C-alpha cells in the first residue's frame, strides 16, 4: 500500500470516529487514490485533483463531479497537514446543490395498501410476514431502514415495549418506545422467526434464515408500492425512506390536536428519530395543509395576544 493509501485509511478512520459514515466519500476517494497509485504519484497535485473531478467520462450535468470535489477537498486538506506539497483544489470549482426530493407522505391507508401488496407478492407465508412486519415497523416508529434491519432479538424490551436502537447513523444509541400493539406484533413475528431456527441473532431474517439485506427489501417495497398504485399520480416515486418523513409529519398534528407545546416537544422528536439536533428534524416537516392550518392558528393567537 502507498503512503497516500495509508493516509486515506487514517483519514476515514478519524472522520468515522467523529460520527460520519462517509460511504460515498470512501467510494470516490478509493477511486482517486487508485488513480494516483497507478500513476506512481507521491503526493496530490492540482492537476491530479482536476483530472479526477472533471473526468470527461462523467456527465457534467450530474452531481458526481460536485461530490468528487467535496470528497477530494476534505481529504487533501487532511493530507496538506502531513505533506505540505499537497495542493488543495479550490471550493466552487464545480457547482453542487444537492436536490431535495419532495417526500411522499404515506397515509395509514397507503401503508395498509402497500402491506397487502407486499403480502400478495410472495407465495411464502414467512416472507410475507417479514415484509409486512418491516413496513409496519418503519411506519409506526420512523426508524431508519438500516436500524430496523440491524435489530437483534435482544434489542427489544418486550415487557416495557421499548426498542433499543444501536449502531445508528451518528453512533448514538437511543430507546424507541412503541405501542403495546406494536410490541405484540413484533413478538408474534419473532415466534414465526424462531420456528425457523435461524443462525443469526437478527430479528428480521430471510427465508434462508440470514439477515435481510437493504437492497432486497427496498426492491420488494418499490414493487409493492407500484402494485398498490400508491403515489402513482404524484410528482415522484414514493421511497421507503418517506415512511420516516410521514411519521415525523403525522406526529406534529397529533400534538397540536392534543393542545401540547409543539415547540418544546420538537427536541424529543429529534431524539426519537435519532437526529443530532432539532434543525435536522425540520427538514422532515413538509408543510401539509393541516400543519399550515395549525401554524396559522398559532400566529393569529400570538397577534391577538399582542393587541
């Protein structure tokens, strides 16, 4: 391994120790360092960085050049403290504005339709139970898909109806309280699971008794959404991650209707969702007609109070 490759390993390890996943950056930087090693480069020059970021084989209209620039700038800033010969490409070399997909806000009826379609998509009863249990779990907890797939049987306090989420996006565990009916449904799924005697401790398993992988579940979810016709007339295709958005958006109207102090409770929602700060939760709170109505009512009440 070259000195630059060693430095990449140390850089990624340091950033991950600070809570960053960096899966996309690792892919791009591995390609970048591979090019440098193939060329026998001992340090990074501006020409090396530009050749990688502005690769003519890339579509300049795509987001890849911008993502490459972001990854290379972070790595070269780190390298420049080790080797002063390192040249850091300037910011703004490539415009990169990550587009935010408008989430599809699943209703309870949408979730039920997708669950029915998922069950109908397979002749295997256990696989049907697995798909249905996962979809419902994501819908009623707002958990990330990866968090749900990584749950072990021992991560659920069955008596207290609490799910202990480990190995989260930012390395911070949290307790997710669920309704008793949710815990009972998971316990019923676990009984089906245990009869198959899987070799893994993971709660959610495949027909073969192995952990369910994200790509397989995401594909099954997309197929169920299409079969159910959910979101067919919308501007974008519903995504499994949109279940998390829908959970966040549904929570606030419930608080408003209960007369609770929503502003004071937002940090709790952030903690429940596993966000580091409430500002990350705000991105999930798409303005629905009901939310806008509650906001308008609060504004009107505040104006009345100052008169």
